[in-house]
C-alpha cells in the first residue's frame, strides 16, 4: 500500500476503535509508546479529513482524550508534544461549537455517508455499525480473509464506500480477486428478490466500473 492508502486505512481503524472498543481496552492497547504515537497520527488524520464524525458522540472525544493522557507528559520530543497539545486544543475547540453548527455538520456528514454507501440510515447506531465495518472490509480485501466478513448487508455498504473513496485500492489484482470472491460469497447468501439483492447488483456494477476505469 502507498502512504495515502495507509493513512486512509488508519482512519478506518480509528473510527472502528472509537465506535466499538471500550475505553478501558483502548487505553490498554495504546500503552506501548510506538502504538501511542501511531494513535496520535491517526487522530490528526481524522481531524483533518473526517472531523464531522466526532460530533456524533461525546464518547468519541472522551476516548481520544483518555488515550492522549496516557503518555501526555512522557516525551521529551518537541514534535510529539506539539501534536499532543494540538489534539487537546482541537477537542476543546470543537467541544464549544454551537448546537446549530454541530447539527449542520452532522447532517452534511450523514447525507454524504448515505450517498457513498447508497443507503438510508434510520439511526446513529445504524451509521456507526456501517462505519465500524469499513475497517473489516478493507482488511479482508487486502488479506483475503473471507471468513471475517459475516454480515452481507454491512459488507455491501462498506464496499460501495471503498469503491468511491479509495478506488486506487482496486488497482491491485489480489484485491480485485478478493473483492470478486467476497461478492460471490454475498451473492450466494442473497435472495433472488428483495432490497439486499438490489444492493448487491448495484455494488457489483460499481465494482465493474471501477475495475474498468483502473485498468
């Protein structure tokens, strides 16, 4: 993977962790200083490229601040300390946004995610489940672990998102082969008629278009 795809994946993984990993486990995960620095990098990336996500739950900000506090005063490196302080400043800043601005940003984000995934979300929890699944689908496309994908509906939503937001991922033949295998797997589990079948056909068409464009 090139640097841009690594950064993209790091954002997906961080979103997954903020949604799905309890705060105690997250703090244990980043006790290691090298992992801690990777966490700081991922938060900086997310704040630059996907910041509206953070407005959907105060728990996301609490988790970030809790991890940041682990080694807040343990580095002599000026650059690391600068990043730590900038993250704390950023979170304090967005925590004071007006409710009208927060709602506006959330609405725009929700519309964007629905367009990219070609679905409608009836609750924040539905959105969160889809966002969290992105990291699993990205990993399965890279390593070919088809068994890790257990929810066909969530797969299709994440697959559409990846096709539109990281099409360069599918330049790799192994990724294309894994994508084909995953689509075949989901297709066999899908009824001949119904909303999931329509979503499956649309995702397959989107995939064929991206493959043709990348070739």
